[in-house]
């Protein structure tokens, strides 16, 4: 129950399965190196900054539902503001000792915490159990769709066990009574700066633009040179059987190959290369992760006729590879240790279905972008993000 000495509540199956999978897609295609060791994160402001603003739309309704539930549990209707919304991945080695969420001076504004589990302990990862120091429930076993709500103060000191295998995914939110820390006002301002001052009705307006390369670079020692880590975009692609490649020649020996990740490139798989040029690595990664999110639907399509005129299927990789540069991790073993290997849990791959997924991804992004552009005027008017009823089209 929310009342009592340790106010907290566990809500089983509160987040729909489909939304869990969609938010997993967003995290695995957009995340950067996070705020603590072996943690990756995606914030709403980061999505705006990387021209993926439309991917905020899946968050809107669940943020509303969670805010209403917190207000109901703690009898504080119309008093709360969202202070932070983010997707967080805890990978092998990540853990947190006993603490309360407001134990740092700059976080004193946080009143309530919400953790939505997007995947399941024992199935998708090992370790990562959530423990409260006192009160009941003493231990929470993360299961996809479950939501944990508690006061972000010394009444709910907690810890998280070390992740020993896999990747633990959560949607995490904090709420505050202090309007100075209202996340929505800041996000609406970012929308105004980034969206409404640019032309957004072009055919490529949904294409993502990566942040700086160092935001995707993982190393056990943040101060170490790039040779001792790996790029998480490359790792995500590699672990589902792909690789980034480009035909651009590199004549300068001092050139940093990671710079090619922000340029147009192709995807290769085994001895074939997909004959579509992607704008950059983030564009390619979003399409790949979308394909695996929609794998079951892809199996049903099984024809690719809608994309036949737009995207050619993979062609055999040329025997002569001069000028064809492949990106490889400088620390493959570290990448597998931290992120694990996903080959065994992925469905069979099919180039025809992947070709169809390219167009499905484009349509998905365009639909979300239309919803976003319709919503922004109302968000600006009220200085808050909420579900806007869309007229029948």
C-alpha cells in the first residue's frame, strides 16, 4: 500500500506489453552512455536534440497514467510536475548500493519515484533485483509491465543487485511539487526551438542525426583512449548480425574511423550488402531495431512487394573489397561482456522482410511526426505535454 511507514506500491502488468516492446525499440536504437558505469540512457531532451522528437509520442499517454496514479496514491491531485522521464538500461556489472533518490543536494526536489520494468528477470537478464532496506515488499523481482511507485526519500532507502547477464530495461520517472523543475516546460521550449523554426514537412524530416561520437563510446575507464572501448551503435548492430560499411576511401592515416558513423553508409550481413544508403549510423540502427521489434509482423508480410521499387534487396558482397571499409570494435570482448550476445534470441533473418521493414519504419516515423506536430500548439498553450485528441483522417 502507499500509506504507512514506507509508502510504496507495486502495480503488476500496468504497462501494456506492446508499449514495453516499443520503448525497448527506442532505447536500443537511441541510447547513449549513461550516468553511471555500465548504464545506458535515453532522455526525452536527447530525442529532440537528435531529430527523433517524434519518438516521444509513445511516452505521452503512459506519463499521464503514471502521474494520475501517483496523485491518487498520495492524495496530491494537481500538485505534481514531471521532473524527469528516461529510459535506462542496466548492463552486466551495473549495480547500486543502498541510497534514497534524494540523497544528493541537487536532487532534493524529487518527491516520488516510478520505475516501469520493460523486460523480465530470468528471461531477459540475470541479477538486477530491487531491494528496500525496510518494509514490504522487501524485494521486487523485475517483470515486464510491472510498475513500482515509492516516495523518493529516506523512508524508501533501496539498492539494486549487480546485473550478471543480459540487459535490464526500465522507464524511470521522478515527480516533484516544485514547478521550477517541471520537465514539460523545458521540453516544450526545446520543441519550439528545434521543430517550429525548421521546415518539418519534407520527405526526410524524420531522419535522425547522431549526437557527438563520444556520447556513444563506452569504456570501463572514461579517461582512456578509444582503443580500450567500443561504440554502442556498432555493438547493437553487430550483435544482431550486421555491420556498418562504406565505399568512401580513407586516404588520411590519422582519420578517425568513428567519424564515418555520422556519414552515409550501408549495412552488411555475412557476405551480402544491403543496397540502400542510410543517412548515418543512427538511421541504420533505428531501422534494424525496428525490424526486430516488428519481426512477427514481418513474418506475416513475407513478400516485400510494397518496397520492391524503392529498396533493392541485398546483393552479394563484392570480392574486391578495396574502398569498402568495415567498422569493427577495438574491444569486441568488452562489448560482448557488457551488452551480451543476442543472436540466440533473435528470429530468423529474411532480407525481403527487412526490405519491407524499411518502408514500415518510414511510415511509423511519419505517423508519429504528424501526431507530434498536431500536439505541439496545445502543448505550447498549456506548457505541458499531454495526449491531444486527433481528428479522424
